[in-house]
């Protein structure tokens, strides 16, 4: 048992705590170089989403400094430094507004406004995005508190993906597609809350000393606030995950139906389209009714509605 405890001991390899705190404070602020880097990352991410380039989007995620104030907020809650918490949230708000403004302006001016798959991927968050944000945040804050920061930081920046949802929200504003804005901004909020929560838990686990003594009432207020934020993030995302599961089941059943009723009976399916939403569940098919030969072929198009 002792060996297992030693194996998972986070105190080993931990950096000087004052040095870690100073590093976190330095990465909170959005002015000067940080603001320029943020603006460039926004443009790069927006271009990547616009041209549907995964590589460009990953590049933007790697250079984005957005994690700084989020980790700072989680750290501040962990040590009950409400001054640091206020600064972190203020800078996060500045970064969010700047990101939304620049991305909205870019997509408003861009002649290419088609919806790409990279944009669509950021509009329907679910419970899996919470898991990614939380465990990505755990890795990030563990790496920040180490003497040797190691390789996890770039991976965390890619996995938690703060910049693309903000730029997608900007696309939604620029094109007047408010469902895109709401879905993408909700994903951004999920990432912020659960990266902050992961930071808070690790700081508590490492037993960082509080900057000042707080009474039980203040501690309860912090816990209630965190619980409330978790609830408003988890409940809608759980419903969206359930909806995604139902959609996947519908598509799976549709494939089985096509296999049994058409392909196994000698028909050649040449077109298939499934539509699943709250209003209708529909399968649309086009197929050849007999084997194709050199002289003739006959085709039919049918629509099955659920």
C-alpha cells in the first residue's frame, strides 16, 4: 500500500511553490506581448476554421495564451486569494471579448462563409467535452507545478481547445447563426469551468497554504459556487450526449435496415441520407431495383419516416 502511495505521490518533483505562484500570476495578464499573441492566435484559428485546416487550428491552439487566467482562477480559489481571483476573471473576460470581437470581424469580412466540418465540430458539446477539459486541466496544472515542465503543456493546449470554440462563436455572430454562437460559447464555458476545477482540486490535493484564513461561511460559498457551475455545465451536456447516442443508434439501425431489406435482396443502394432531430427522424434512399446490365437499369427513390 505504501509503495502505491509513493507511486502516485505528486509532491515528488514539485517546483518551489512561491516560484509556481509567481509564474501563474505572470501568465494571467493580457497586455503587451500577451495581447498581441492572443490576437494573432485568433486570426490563425479563424483562418483554419474558414478553410477547414486542422493543422492550422492546432497551430493556433499551441500559441494561444488563454489558459493563463483560467489556471489562475482555479489556483486563486484553491488558496483563497480573492484578489488574484478577481484579476484572473477580469483578464479572462478581456481575452474573451477581444477574441469574440476579432473573430467576428474576420468572419464578417471574409468572403468565404460556408459551414465547414471544423466549425460544426464545435457547435454541439456534450459530456465527453467535460471529460476532456477536466482531465486535460489536471495534466496542465500538474505540469505547471513541476520543476521540469516536460511535454504535457502543448498537448493540453491542443486537447482542451479554448481558441476554436471562441472563433466559432464569432462566426455565429458574424453570420447571424445564433445556434452556432450558443453551442460554441457553451463549449468554451465548459472548458473554462472544468480546467479551473481541475486546477482547484490539484492545488487542494497538494495542500497549498491559504493566503489568509477564511471562515467556514466563505469556504461554503466557494463550494456552493463551484457546485452550481458544475451543475449548469453537466446537465445540458448530459442531455446533448444522450441525444448524440440516440442519433448514432438511429443511424446504426438504419444501416442494419438497409443491409437486411435491400443489399441482401440484390438491390444496389446508390444514395443514402439520414436526418435526425427533434422534429423528424428520416431515412432517404435511392437504389437500383434490379441488377445493372449493359442495356438497361431501373432506379427508385424512397423516403422512410419515423
